C-alpha cells in the first residue's frame, strides 16, 4: 500500500502539515493497463456482430455501386452525349452509392456518422483550397463536355493555338497542330477564352487577291477568274465563287477571289493551291497581264538661264 508522505512544519508554526499525493508504483500502473486492455477486448468482442454486419454492407455496396455505375453509363450512352460524359456520370454514381453504403456501415458499427461527415467536410474544404486550379480545370472540362463547343476531330483556334482536337479529358484539351506537335491546353483556359471552331459548319471560305493590269478589260477579267476558280476540283458550287474589285492599286486593279471548300485544313490548302494556279493560267491564256510593281517618276527640267 502506498501511504501519503507528511512533511513537518517549523517548530513554532501553527499550520497543518503538508500532505503530498501518493506516488503510484509499477504494480499499480500494470493493473491500470491490464484493466484498460480487458475493457478494450470486451468492447471488441461485444461489437463483433455489428462489425460483421457493417462488412457485409460494404461488400454489398461494392457490387451495388458497380451495377449502378454500369447502368448509368449504359443509359447515358444511348443519348447523344460523348463517351467521356458517360464515363464521368458512371464514376460519380458509383462513388455516391459507395459513400452511402459506407456511412450506413459506420452507423451500424457504432461510429458517429455526423462526426465522420463533419471530418469529411473539413477535409474536402482543405483539399479544395489546395487543389483549386485542378478543380477549376475539372469543372471546366465537365461544362465543355456538356455544352460541346467542339468534339474530337474538330479543328479549332484557342489561346493563340490552332490544331485538331485529339482528346478532351477532365483536366486538359489535347490538340495536334498542323506540324504534328501535341498541345496540352488547360480546360479552364479553353473555357474562359474565345474558341474559333473552323470545321463545325461543314464548309469554310478562302480568299486571295489578284492584280490585273490597268490596260486590260477588268469586267472580262472578273468573269475569267470566276470561271477558272469555279471549275477547280474541291471548290463548292454552293455558295458560288465570287470575284470582287476591292482596290485600285499602285500598279494594278486588285480583285479579291472568294470561294468555299470543305473545312479541314488539308483540303483548304490543297484547293487554294489549285485555285491560284488556275487563276494565273486563265489570265495568261486570255492575253491579260498580272503586272510587276510599277513606279512612274516625273520631274521638271530646270529652266535655262
């Protein structure tokens, strides 16, 4: 037994003696530890049925989440939505169903669900602040997949970059430029900046300028160029090609040639090459001239004394 220690006061003091708290021995500490472990074991044994039920619920939740995710993906795939949207919806449903079953298992096991939800909320807030840019790209990716400003295979211009859309995921939009280089553009930048979709309308207009000598018949020149361009392979008949006089230049009368083609860049460039060649050949065949730059100089002679 541990007895309290008494300290005597001064001889003339009338105060009561000071009593110190007893100091626990190793045997007392061992007894406390043994009792704690026994209580813990008894609590564990008492909760085994609840833990078994909770484990069964989690296993059922795994299968239920898989089934719900597959059903969601199948249902979304029947619509006109992109496959990425279907996969995203499937993952969200699976995670939601699994979370519900997990909370139910925790409640049956005796764990306070309210405290767990509060902890998850605080953790989610901290993660949201830490991963702000990633979440911004994630949300922008979802909105683009829903609104569909472009799809895979379209050729677009965004953020001063131009290329063919190779993939749209939940973080970046992948472009392949016309030199074959891959460009990764964050979804937030694509979503918040202007997007030019070059192929979505199914046709694209191209134009170039041709200069005709001032001494030639310009009405005839317009008809000749129009016929030449309209006969080029790849130029669409609707809308028809146009040749418009746009300027009286320093050495020529300038015509703007406008025509429509399929929108992909390879077709645009190939048809432009054929249209330029056909225009030059038709002008030369008609005996007209595409003049070189001309400068006319005039000066006055100094008067003789």
